[in-house]
């Protein structure tokens, strides 16, 4: 009888009346198989201990699969998940659609003002938070200090792409399976295109002009794609078109990459002696620059959001605030060391203990604060976003272009063929969506 009364109270609460108590709840959490999320799952029994009426069910997916599953579920109001792991691309777009529950009335102890402003702004819509950040990232160049020393090289604080090409050639040692450069090649708007879009910007390119005309089949994109394909063919590892963030993280941590240009969130793992064979031989620098400097670089955050379709929003909010709190950062530090603390979200994470084991800490905060996602490319653009275009159609467009770019790495398409194909497909998609009319 008591359980029925509690269940009734929860149902009334979902209709807008005050909740008397929480019935036993099982939350289904969709998340990505990145190191930090695996850590969250590992530590989640502590949450269940603190909340014995809430049980957690985890659905941990590869990045591209996660995006497909959660997008389909929320767009169709399927209600399969109570908590979604989504990016700062999705949050404002989905909030505008009315698909996400706002994260208002947060407890004072949560301290939302502690979240770095660019991260907070990226997951807000009309001035209101619609998700809470688990970790955030910009971009950096990671490199092997021992290989550079052996080759007599010095990595500048702000290298150019031409210097990166020269360094890669000198430190590649294929006989020992050491490759001068690792870059994302796995197709996907959040995989290869997250990196490749920044390379396009560095070469002075962009996705669309101010009239929303597609600008892919241009000299700037050709310079970027030619560089990308040439350097990976000459000095990249085998099977580059299958390597995404996690694959490159494993390659670098096991000593097979001389340099890796990617998300700052990788630093905690490659500097952790428990997870990285090269932890004592890692250096970092800014992302390389090309012919155009000062544009938007990279700002991404993985966030926890609650879809309006969840029937257990109160319980879901308890977990989301727990997993993104200051106390959770302390829990990670206690259990797995400060170097594994979720990076890039809270100013308070940059303690002396964290900096002692994370020499990259201040660099990451500065990179995020200077990421400039609303900044201009070389030519004016009608959209915002650093490594994505902040329009609903980009998820499909970016995925399609990512497959075309990967075909060049796989040798099934030339640079010119790929750019022509990507230009035509993107222009068609934009016309169908009503842009430029």
C-alpha cells in the first residue's frame, strides 16, 4: 500500500503538483564510451548508496551510435532514456524545440557560476541552462618529448601546420610502429569533422557564405583536405579512416603516436601513469595555425540533459546535479587521482593539487576561454560554432561530408572528387531545408 501511495505522489508531481516523496525509480542513462563517462559509471554506486530509492541503468555507446540513438529517441518522443549525454551543439537546438527540461532552481551548493562562462553559454537557451556540463574541451597539440629530443627538435608554443608536417616526417619510425602524426579519420560530424573543420578554418575556409551558399569546393577546403590526406598517408598510422578520438587516444597512450592534435580532454589520460605508457614523455602546445589566425577554434562539452519525455525527472535531476557537482570532482580525485578529474568545466577544479599532476590545467582553461565559437572565419559567415555549424541540418550534413572526407583517406576518392561530391550534396540539403531563398 505504501509503495502505491508513493507512486501516486510521483505521478502527481509529474503533473505539476508538489511531490510528497520519491517512489523507487530506475533511471536509464545514455552516455558515450569515453574515459570520463566510464569513470562516472564506475563511481555511480556511490550515488546509489546516497539515494537508495534510485537505481541506474547504463546504456554506453560509441559516439556516432549514441548520437543516432538519442536523436531518434528525443525527436520521436520515445521516452527510452531519462538522462542524455549530449553536446553543446544539441542543447540549444533541442531546447528551442521544447525537447529538454530546463535546469533551473539548482541548489545553491551546485554553484552554476563556477562553470566557465563559454561552457555555460554553450548549453543555455534564452539565458537558461538546459543541461549541466560533465566535461569540456578545446584543442591542443600533444607530442612525445623523448622523440623530439632524439630528433633534435623543439616544439614551439604555437606551431604552424607547416612545422607540424616537418616534425612528423622526422619522428616517424615505421619499423618500430611509431607514427609522426595521429588525427581523427573515422567519419562522423563529431569525429573526423570535429578536427577537420578546424583545419578548414585555419586555411581560411568555411561551410557557408553570408547567403548560405555552400563553400566546400573551394581552394581553402582543397588546401585543408590535401594537407590532411598527405600528412596521414606519409606519417600516419595504418587504417586512419577507422580511427576516432578513442582509437587515437589508445595509440598515443601506448606509444605509437609522435604527435596528436585533438581535444584537451585527452590530456588527463595521457598524463596518467596508470593509463599511459608515455605519461612521463608528453608535452603540449597550442593547436597549429595556418594561413588564417584568430578565428573560432574548438569548444565542445559533453553534458547531461533530461528529456521532457522522462517520467522520472525529479530523480534524474538528482543524478545530473550529483555527477556535475564539485563533490563529484572530489570523488574522482579521491578514487582515481586528481589528473582524472573532469576537465574544463569548473574554475574551482584548478586547485594546487590538480595543477601538481596536470601541467596542462591552466592551458586548458585559457584555450576554452579563448575558443571564440561566435567569432568570424576569414570571410564573414552567417552561423556560429567552432567545429560545427549551429543549425539543425548540420548533423546530417556533417555526417555525409565526414564520410566523403574519409573516402579520400581510404583511397576510394580523390581530393577533387570528394570536394565536388560534398559540395553538391550539401548544397542540395540546404536548398531542401529552405536556406538561401
